[in-house]
């Protein structure tokens, strides 16, 4: 993540709603919780959630990958030229008040 993006997210964390992602991945380094964005309002967080899904769809809908929406996010399967699975990720997105840290389950 770029320093500029980090600063924007840290500044936004002063607001009330945070967009979190929880990723299950075939690559252990890609798994876990991440802050994606933050907003003053729940509606703003929901817009950021939809934008995140749209960007992922744009990236993974072409070529040797399968992009699928789920109830709370999306999954991506990436294939090699022989259609063998080389990567799988399931991303679940949450808009939560800034007082809630989902990592503390």
C-alpha cells in the first residue's frame, strides 16, 4: 500500500464507519483482516464496499479467472493456461462502526 493511501485511510479512521475485508486465500500471506476504507457515514462505507467489488470484478473478470459475487463479498479463482487452479481467494466485506474491531472475535 502506498504511503499516500495509508495516510488517507488513517485520516479517514477518525470517522465513524470502517470498511473491513476478511480474506481466506490459498496463499497464507494473502489471508486475514485488512482495513480497506473509512467514511463519516454508513452510506459512504456501503458506497466504498460496492466500489471495492466493482474494482475486483474489473480486474478478475477477464482472462483466466472466475469472479463470483457472494452475499457479503466475492470469490476469485485464477487458472493457468491448462485451467489448473493456481490461486483462490474468498473476500468478505464488512461496514462496521469504528468502535468495532472484528479481529477480536
